[in-house]
C-alpha cells in the first residue's frame, strides 16, 4: 500500500513538472511530445506501477481500510509541491489545516480498523 501511495504521489509531481514546461500560450498538442516527454512519461509509468501495487494491497487489506490510506498522497503531493523548487508552490495556513485534518481522518480510520480486528 505504501508503494502505491508513494508512486502515485511521485507521478502527480512528475506530471506537474512536465506540464510546467509547456508555455501557456502554446498549443499543448504541438509542444507535448518534445518538452514534457521525460517527466510526463515517467509520471505515467509511475502511475501504472502504482496501480499494480494497489491491486496487491487490495488483495491483502479490506477496502474500508485501504481506500482512506490513499488520502495520504494528498499530504505527500502538498509537501512535494512546496519543497520542490521547480513547482514553486506556497504554504498557506488553510492548506496546512486541511492536511492536518486528513492526517486526523487517517488516524481515526486506522484506529477503528484496529478495534474491529480485536473483536
């Protein structure tokens, strides 16, 4: 499950970096094959591998436990977007509070799943 989340998050960041290389006034279909090939192809490949790992995770875990874990990717993408200079995104209190709420939700789901296993 962790591999799927990490790869999916990395895919988002890679695709965004590739798309940032496309000037906004150019036709995407003309410039896409040359400018973004490495980042976008890498991101799409990471997504494919992420999906394979997700299928393995679904075979091992209940969906009600596994699916909320995907929200951890929001945290990873937010941190990557803020700390990767190529993406030049900003930190805000609103975004940070939202991320903390997601973390809290994942903790609740994890704890409720543990309680169910103990019964």
